[in-house]
């Protein structure tokens, strides 16, 4: 088999995503490999597929038990033998798994980092052919990252003890340079192939609201999104209790998670969420790392997190399946004060000396400031996020609240004609301010001195506010209808394109910030609802989607696996679109591989046929 056949047969996908192929090929060529891709980009396949093609065992290092369980569960579901070795196993289970591993049953084994250099494990590993060590969530080696795990430092020691050095691959969603350098240095990657993909998550909608009644807004949101799975993040345990309690009183099925609950309850609640028994989780930031649930449709923040890193990571848990999902932050002024308090009373930095501690505090304050700006900006929210992480977006994404409500498409042909006309008639001698003052009909000494009050375009746009004219002028420059000299006078000049507007009647449309936010909120509610997950399906399609979802839940209960491991939302949606009638057609649905077809295919085909019968 080759990588394409494995992709189709086990995972049911038809093509690789950007960069997955590069990473896989690099590993198969025997090179160390580092993949930096955002959450949901599909990093797991990048080490799982080579693992199935390489001679020998792949060890996957992962920081959390829940993560391992989730991924091993998904592999088993797809018909791949995989196991995990961590402290959640009893001694008996552990030795049993290790025994099977010795017999060569598992091409992929997930191992907790603290196990690596234990005697039993070394005894196993030193006598096997280890083809690859894949380090997932590799930022955990870095003290710069938010999730530093000292046990990750054991990985290199382990690799060093192996008789033959395996391929080492590492994966993370943390992009900063410090973390990347740490991963390469600490894991001692040898001349690695490094692939970094953009951090934009196009399927995520971003929004910020500052409602008077925060709880009411959140409740409203849940009412508009029945049956969808989502997370509501709160700043403190107290708020989690409060919000969770009120939502229950109001009849929603929600559960909660924070560090104040017993291990037992946290585990139960997390399972309720993962298995869709409680579709909505109310939690502090203690909840999340290791939640690979692919069908999270919204992440709401009841309160502003401490920095953009935390926000993007938490919000990023929405829409891992690539289908539309929403991330909305509900802000209140109090949030800044709460976060200030956290910074001032941070217990994590006790061991630092006074000077370093002050430095860290200052850095945290700066991050908080940037987070606060996010809540206030009228610019494209996605652009703000990407710029924060050092990328450049376009200033209009069309899928965030600001773009959808603060911007509108405006025909500015008339303004453009007048501005260009003014530049031409003053014989291209003046700068931006004079041009704008002229068309607005300003009566200043300078305008009179330049005799621009006699210009044919004087006061031709008297009613237009100057900041809007400035936007139009900027746009005209961006589109090269006008240019500005680069000397200190910054004189506005015509370009080769100018005559297309002045003589050929070309129209100019641009996205412009709206003047005032008028009753946007109510309107948004309706608009947003229709763009929710099943929203791009017809009514009959939505009904079918519900049926398939019910069937999925039934199967999940029978097999005691989370519903999304049977099929993802994305796969169900694809079924609704394609309405497969037979095995071949079903196999063309994204996410339906051979193994899963054999297990579930017939039942889903049946369900689709039934639904078609009811419809006609
Ligand atoms: P990451 O670890 O990068 O956050 P995952 O490996 O958990 O992401 O993958 C996220 C989702 O994308 C999973 O549901 C996975 O099955 C899906 N996926 C991965 N690769 C592909 C692909 N080539 N085509 C379609 N879906 C994919
Ligand atoms: Mg992952």
C-alpha cells in the first residue's frame, strides 16, 4: 500500500491537505521532521500514515492521557492496531499491552513521556526496531510555551539509548520563534524538514460582543443553536458554577469542569461532553488541552482571557472538522480588572528572582493590553489575530463580526471621479490634505492662498466626512489609480490607470466601515443562525442530517465510543449532500474508509433510503 491507499482505506479521505504530504514524504525519506500547523490542520495523520508504512514500531509521545485515549480510540475505530501505555492502565493491563507489543501487534504505540526511561519500557524498546519517535504537542519541551512538561526532556535521553537512532518527528500548533527553536534544540532534531502553515482557520467565525446582560446573551445563543456541541469558557470557578447552574435551571443540558472538582467528577463530566450526553461544557481554562472532539460548533467566552495566545488556543477548539464554527467573546470592563488581579497574584513565578518576576509581569500586562485591544477594535478580527501572531491577513476577511457588521460594500465611483478630477485640475501639485480640503469646500487660509477655492471641484463633496474621503483616497492609491511622491511633500499624482476612471467610466466599489452600528445585534442573530452548521443544507437536508445524527448516537451508545468517532459531523454533512445510494457512492463520502464502511455503511445507507422514501 502507498500513502494514498492508506488515507482512503483507513481514514476515508480522498486527498491530503496542504503540507500533510510534504511532512509525510519527509518522514518516509528518513528525515527528522517538524510540523507547525494550527489546531485542526490534521497533524496526527502526518505521523500515523508513515507509521503504517515504515518497517518497525512508531512511538508517539503525547502529554495527556485523554489525548492518547482519544487518538488510540480513533485508530482502533479505523481498523488500525494501536495501544497506549500510561498510568491509566492497571499493572496487569500494562504488562498485557506490553506483551502484545513485544509480539509485534501494534505498529503505533502511544507512550507517556515519564514511562520512556523506566526499566520495563526500556527492556521492551531496546529489543525492538523503533522506526520513529513522533512527539505530539512538542511545545511541551519549551519553557517558553504555556504547557511546559519537564518529563518531555526525557525524550532525548530515551532516543540516545536506542541502538539505532529512529526518525524523530515533532508536531505543535505553537508558532512563536522561541518555541520552535527550543523544539529543534532540545529534541536535537538533525537537519529537520520544517513545515509551517498559516495560522488562519478559515472556517471559524470570530465575534466580540459587550452586551449589558451577558448571561442573557449566552442563553440566547444556546437557544439559537439547539443540539450543537460547544464550550463556554469562564474566567473563574465561581462563574463556571453560576453560569452552569443558571443554564440548567433554564432547561439546557450542560456540564462543567474546573480545578475545584474531584478527579472523578471532572472525568465524568468530560466524558459526558465527549460522548454528546451533555453537548455544552461550561469550564475554566483548565479544560481543553487534549480535547480532540471534532464537532465542537462554538466556543463562547464568558469573559476575556488573559492573552491572545490563550484565546486563540481555546477558541481554536471549535471546528476541528473544518466545518463552520463560531468563536464569540462576551466582554465586560470588569474582565480587565480580574485579569490584572491574576497577573499581580500569579503564584507560578515564585521561584523567579525579583527582577525576572517583574519582567514577566510586565510582559503579561502587555499581553493583556493586546487582548483588550482585540475587544475594542473595529478592524477585521481575523486580521488582528493573524497580525498578533506575526502573519499578515487581508484587512477584510468577510467572516468575522466586524467585517460583517462594520463594513459594507460602497460604490465610490462619484467620489473617485471628483478626487481624481481635483488632482488633475490642480496639475498634480498638492498633497492629500489640500485635495481633501478642496473637495470638502474648506475655507482656510491655505486653500485661499493656493486658490483652490476656484477649483472646479471645490466643495463638490462638501457633505462627505474627511475620514471617509481619506479611506477612498487610500483605496485609490492601493489600487494604483493614484500615486504619492515619496518625498517629504507627498504630492498626489495621477497614474496610468487614472484615465480608466476619468475617461472610460470604470466603477469603483470598496468595503467601507459603516458609519454607525445600528441595531446590529438583533439582525446578527438571525443572519448567524442561518449560517450555522446545517444551514447550508435544504430543509430536507437538515431533516436527513438530524436522522443521521440520531443513528450515529445510537451506534455510539452501542459501541461505547464518542459519536464523532463513528463519523464526524463533516462526514454526515457530506452524506446529506451526496445522498449515496450504494457502496461505491458511500465510499466517495469524505471520512468513509473501507473499515468503517464494513462496520456502519449499510446502516447509514438504509437510513438515507428511508429518509428519501418519507420525502417523496
Ligand atoms: P491537529 O492535531 O492538527 O489539531 P487532527 O490530527 O486532530 O488535527 O485532525 C483534525 C481533523 O481533521 C480530524 O477530524 C481529522 O480526521 C481531519 N483530517 C485530517 N486530515 C484530513 C484530510 N486529509 N482530509 C480530511 N480530513 C482530514
Ligand atoms: Mg493533535
